[in-house]
């Protein structure tokens, strides 16, 4: 092709390109932000219209300093692509891309991530990321000489900030109220919020890498059973995944999603809240000595966990995992990764159903010699591929969503698939109980189950989990919590189960997890708080 026959490349000034890019990002990659802003400020209202101008000016002021030769195109393409990627998850699932969400993404497995890399995502990135990036790369940018560029860039930046300030002052009362009452609005701005969150994550990760866990509970001792039973005491702790209390029929759910557990006569606590809305936060918090009000990720790494305290007391402790790892909780105990198993009965595509635990659980139970605690970290109901969390025989609720692209399924199909995954958890937990019952001659046994967080299934436009806690819906923060205790284990605690059932309507939370497990195993230590032990009011011979 001759030089003359080529399509001429349009020319544009550097500031003009910055303005055009800012307009594009605000219009096409911030649907969720504008939807929330319109809902709060009023569609077509003066504050909303002024906000449009203010946001444009703020974006121009932020982008213009990078409009130098050789830097402007890579920078603008990065912004466009980051905004396009973040907008897909924000607009599709209603999630907020904060530092915790970045941590979840960094700690996920390839098998888990593949369910989010879909044809819809690829098309979205093509239309809203790649095509505009190609256009930016194609145009010729006209740059002024250094002094002229410095003057005009300064004028653009100062002028934009001045207009931004005038807009803010004009409706300061409305904007201040919006920021205070609806903090999710500012956290929805793309690509600012995701970029800031990513930077924060990597800065904290660098700092956290040097943390060495400080010992706690080194004074821990197992107190003798109140009633001698002459055999080891065993507790199976099941750390659930993405189960929400709303869909447990042991609570008040209209569907029978827990028929087997109902038959097992478990004790179900009906009002339990989580520490976080994502595994990376909730799991370390559950096993931490800190309540939710005091916990942060750094503290979770800086101190030993419940499992360490049990070990200090001389209890044999192990962790079996069918998820994305223990998030540092099990760093100092026996750890078995079952998520990468190749058992064809339970595993395909790099993931396994929770039935993969059964053989290893049987082996472990048969080898028990003394007081022991085993943690089973489920894959549970992790989405969006709910249909992969249960076998064909558990497809009770139909039609169920058979894809991870939730936008291709009806609300009924999504709920049906999710409920089937809860039904499989019901089967899994009852099967663990059956294995404990079968060994009642050798061990005194108990099961302690609590989910890490809940899940949104489309309520108010939200899907999945990970919404910042301060405005997270109850579907993500209210979780199932139950326990099963055999007769000998109850005797060893002098537990009044009738008393405990009367307590099940009281508010409980992840704050109770640490201390209740210590109480079950009769571990006395300075870090144990009986007021946070759900069993303490109903046991005799407390320590």
C-alpha cells in the first residue's frame, strides 16, 4: 500500500486527547457510579449536573500532568484498560474493587479465576478497552515546545481545579452528605478507586511480608473432662465457604435445604454475623483472638491463631483444605491440600467437590490417639459457578443456572443452583457426622460449623461477595452456624443441651468462634474469654 493510499492519521493536541479520554472513561466506564449518584442526588438535578462537570474537571486535572511525549499514550491506554476491566466487575456483579478485593484476586487459584474469565468479559474488554486503546495509539499527538506545554498544561490544570472547586462549593452540603452517608459512591469511581486500592494492597503486602507471628496462649492447658469418658475428645471444625444464613432451612428458609442436618438434631444458631465479606478477611478473623471491631489483616498475621493455642495445650491439630488455602491460619500446623487432587469421583477442571475430604477424613479419624481438632476448609458454595459445587444427584431445585455467566440465567435459576450447593453442604456435614457416630466406641466427637461469609444473588443488583463491610447487605454478612455434639462429648463438658438450645436465638458472630472452640476442648488460657464462648452459660465445672 502506497503512502498516499493509507488512511490519514488524525492529529490532536495533548490536552484535547486528555479531555477526550476523561470524557470517554466517565461516560462509558462509570455506569455504576452515575447510577448511584443519580439515585442519591436526583436524576437531572442541579447537584448531579454540576457533579458531571466537576468530575470531568477533576479527571482532566489528574491526567494532564502525564501528557508528555512518550508517556501520554501508554498512560492513557493504561487508564482506559483499567477502567474497562474494573467496570465489568462493578457493573456486572455490583462489587467494589477495594484493597480487600484486590487481595482476594491475588490469592485466588487459577481454577477459581477461570470462572470469572468469560466470553462476556472478553467482549467487554474488546469494546471498552482494546478498541479505544487502539484509537489512542493510532492518532498523532501534536506537542508544543517545552515552555508552551508547561504554560498550557498549567492553565488546564489550574483552571480545571478552579472549576472543580466552584462546583464543590456550590453544592457542598449535598456532596458532603452524599460522601458521609453513601461512601460506596466514591468507591465506585473508575479507574481511580481500583488503582488506589491496588497500590494500597502492594504497599501493605510488602510490609506484611516481614511480619513474624507473635506467640499467644503459651500457658494453654487441657483441663480434665468434668465426667471421665476414657477416650479421646475430637472436634471437626468445618470452615464453610459462601454459605448465607438466608438459604438455610434450619433457620427460616422456605425450602428444605437442610433435611439431613435436621434429622441429625444439630444445634443451629439463628442470628450469626461474619467478620468480613470475603475469605481473605473472614477466615483469619475467625481464628484470631481479636473481635471484628479490632481485627485487621496485619493483626491477623502478627499473632498466632486459635490453632496455635490448641497446639500449645498439647492437642493434635491439622488442616485439610479444598479451597484457596488457609490465608496464613495454618502456617504452623499439619496442612493437607486436597484442592489439587485428581480423584475422578470428585474432581474435574482443577477443582473438587467437598466429598474429596471423605477418604482422608476416614484415615485421620482412624489414626486418632489423643484429643484432636481437624479443620476442613470447604469449597462450599463458591460462585459464580454454583453448578459445579454439587453432583448430579443433588440437583433437586431446577432449572438451575449451568454457567458462570450469571447474566445468562434468570434469578430463579441462580437461586436454584445456589440452593443445590447448600443442599450438598447439608449432605457433606451430615456425612461427617455419620463418620463420627460410626466411631463412637473409640472417640467422643463434636462438629463445629460456621461459614466465612454470605453471598448476594442479585438482590439490589449485587452478586457474589466482597462488598465493603460498612454497607454490605445482610445476604453477605449473615452466616449459618451450627454444632453437633455426641453424648460422651457433652458429658465431658457437663453441657446442658436444653440450655444451649434456649440460647440459639441470641446474637452470635465470628467473635465467638475462637473462644467457643477453646471451650469445647476445655482449654484454659489467658486469651480465653468465657463471655464469648457460646457454651459457657450451659456448662458446669467451667475453668
